[in-house]
């Protein structure tokens, strides 16, 4: 990571070529991982470097949208992606269009009537692309959406196909991304041992590669909670909370608190569970991400609240 950052910075000093400068700046953003606190000026520079080139602009728009998403500005994120999709079409950049359509569906949410259409189109376009970050992201988002809708058979089919493609010709980063989705979908399919194996492999890859590994620790904890050791799971959620807090990663911090609370409830500590799950709820409200289909924890929150006598709050949840 240090060498990559040094080389990207050197590229910016060495050339005026817009495509190289945009690529270097976006690499610097990639190297920030889940820590989005310092990427705004880098993206502003990339936008200036892109000029009026639609192929470069659509790439920068995607990153600007993701920054807005992490800042919980869903309206800005959707607007950037909508403009980016138009620019990707103008440039004939199918890989970027796939990534943008899939991400726009994610941000609009499963309950938005346009989301299914966006994901289906992204998956159709991705089927003709080699394994890479864009096709991997589109396939896993489509697979997750089918799992959220209850179509587990289709979700498993899509994600297993993508996993095989990435293992043949993708990168380790692509593989870690796919394994996150594999672990989640297998857990919904009731395939505990397979989910545990995928979550452990994903966590190992993320800990090896990422400077901000909170999301890997969360996934590892969920796998252990489902089919491994609850004691290990609790320790991993504690580490995940620390890592996500240090990175300013509110999205995964919310899930880390939720998983922590679920494990405490399983271990017959409803007071500790309520404290953790209230933190997850607070983060969810701050970020306006409250679709209960995405991660199944709200029913456990209701049960924990009832167990400590907070019946009115339980009814509200």
C-alpha cells in the first residue's frame, strides 16, 4: 500500500496526461479503503483533470457518488450516478455503466421500484464482461437483491458462478468482495458450514490487504456466530467496532454494533444487547438506511428490549 501510494503520487508529478492523472488520483482514493475522511480534495482534483472526457468523467462521478454515500447524502449520490450513467453510455464504457447501474440500485434501496430493473440491466451487461471489479460488483449486488427478495436459489446460482469466474481470472481483491456476498447468501440459505468457510477466507484476505479491515472483521464475526464459535464472534465484533470507529466507517460500524448485540443476546445478556443494538439503531437513523431486509437484526432488538422490560420501545421498533 505504501509503495502504491508513493507511485501514484509520483505519477501525478510526472505527467499532464488526463487519463494518467485521473487514474492516479482514483488509486489514491482506493488506497484510503473505508476511510473516506480525506478523499474530497483528491476527487475534486480528478474532476478537474477529467475535463470534458465522458470516459474519465463517469469514473470520477462514481467515486464522488460513493463519497456522498459514505457521507449519508443519498440524493447527491444518486444524482452523481445518474449523470455518470449518461457519460458512460456516451463513452461506450460498458464496464463503468455496469458498476454505476448496480450501485445506483443499491443506493436507491430494495423497496424502490426502479432498483430491480437497474440490477437486472447491470447483470445482463456484466455477463458479457471478463471478471473484474465492475462485473464482480454488479453480479454480487444482483445476487444479494435476489436473496433479500427470498429467491435464494437464484442468488446462490449467480454468486457461485461469479465466484468461479473470479477464481479463474480475477484478483484477490475481487475474490474478497465475492466471498463477502457468498458468506451472506449461504447464511440465508441455511448453509452454515459453507458460510463459515467463506467468511473466514474473506476475513483473512481483507486483513491481509486492507488498511481499514473493519468490514472483514464483521463478516468473520457473523460466520462464527452462525456456525462457529460465539466466543470468537464476540471478540471479532469488538475488534470490528474499534477498526470501524478508527476509520470513520459508519456503514460497517452500524453492522458491527448490531452483530455485537445479537451475540450478547445469544449469550443471555439482554442489557448488553440492548445497549449495542441501540447504537446500531442510532447509526441507522443518522444514515437513513433502515431497510430491515439488508441485515436481519431488528427482530433480535425487539426481543432484547422486551427482555429488559422496555415494552413500549419494543413495540415501536
